[in-house]
C-alpha cells in the first residue's frame, strides 16, 4: 500500500487515533471541526530537524552508548559499587515504566484514564529515559502504528526489502539509524490532544531539564551516600549514562527485533512478533504481536505465563484509584484475533 493510500485511510479514521482496528493516528474528524480553515489532513512530516536538534540527538544517543561500551572493561575493575547497582536499578525501573506505562500505553494508546497527578508523573518519568520529549515520542509512535511496516513507518526493519543485506540495513535503521534522520513527525497531526494539554506541553518543553535530572540526580544521591566525589562520579556513570544506554537499546530492540522475529499467535496487519527473551527487561513490551493485534489493550502479555510488569503496574494504579477505565484484554477478542491469524 502506498503512502498516499495510507494517508487516505488515515483521513477517514474514526475518533480515537485509529485508522483501522490495529493502527493509531490522529482523529482527523475532530481536528477538522476545530480547525475549519484546514481542508486537508496535515502532512506526515513536519520538515527537517534543526541543526541544534540534530546535534542533541547525536549527543543523547552516542554519549550513553560510549558509556555502555566503556562499562564492559570497567565492570571487571573497581569502579562498580552496590550503591551504583541499587541506583541503576531504581532509575531503570522508574524511567523504563515511564516509557512503557506512560509514553506508550497511556499517552499513545489511551489504555486507561489517569488522574492529573499520575498523568504528570508518567510524563516526567518517561522523560527521564532520554528517548525524546513526551509529545515527540507519542507522535512518532502513533505514526508507527498508522503505517506499521509500510511506507510512512519511521522505523520499520523491512523498509529496504527482504534480502539478507536489506534486512541487515533494515535492522540498523529500525534499531537506531532512524533517530539520525532529520525528518520530524508532524506533532499537530499525530498528537493534537497533547499539544492542547497545558501541563503536558510544559513538561514537554522542559525536556532538557529532565535530561539533566536523570543524569545528575543519581550523582547527587551517590555522592551523599558515599560522602565522596568519586561516589558521585560512579553513580553518574552507572545509574546515569549506562542505565540510559541499556534502556535505549532494550526499547529499540522492540522496534527492530520484535518486527523481524517472534511468534505471531494473533492477527495484525504487520510483521510484529512476540519475543519472550526481552519480556522482563522491556517490562512486557516484547509481547509485540499481541500489542499490534490489539493496540489499546493495557496488557500486552495476554497469554498464560507471559510476564508483563507494565500491566501489573497499571493494575496497582487501578486499585489505588489513580487509573480508571482500564482496557483489559477480553477473551472473545483474543479468540477472534487468533482465529483470523490461523486463517491468514
């Protein structure tokens, strides 16, 4: 299907950011009603990223990666302490769930309703992952679902074909190569709801502050616990840079690996697969076929024995009364998707 055909499909979408039963995009009908002067859907791309923005992407991606490479020999030496391990774990869980529960299941797909406090906390926690501001991340991911594994998908590993060389190139592109491209997803088209939310817009604009917080707060805590500058430095290195890099590559592996391999028990219109080895580290995001088959579902690991830490966290929020109207998996829905997968 061509990009033009995909955009025509998206322009006919029903409210809820969904061009069909498996994708997500902007509610064009409501947007047109609120902006009568605009008679055509917004373009998918909003022009090139600025030079300053491009430099920040390179720094945000390559600096943590360099720390991760350096961590391999250092881990065998004297620079890793239990304080670093604890701080790494705490910040990994907070920022990781900020992405999976917040950026992904809540802001992108609306898998549940959140009260104002939880809404703000999830936006900040996701920002601590250094994977982009909340509105930018959501716009990119809604675009991914609207055009999944077809023209228009920002990070499909199948963008160059299915030969061995094309797939190698596609893996690099899906994993992290797409981040260095200068085309910017149109936020007005794909995330108009968040652009109208003052609190979220403020948090989005403060992304640079959250990056400093996620790197310097571990250093501050590490320094206070050990009462030394060296303790502050090692905490900055392990719980700051290395933790960000590890979380980056776990998240990016869902974009790359989970669209190339894995089981496909449920029908989806793309190549997303369930890849169990990443389930724990990704907090349940690697049950990717299940997710693409039913994008708004709050639980991705819907089958018996499938670990989904993010869903467990959403359940806790629900019991506390912070999350409501949670869209849990329905057996009849799964049965239909499974039957359709077998037919195809």
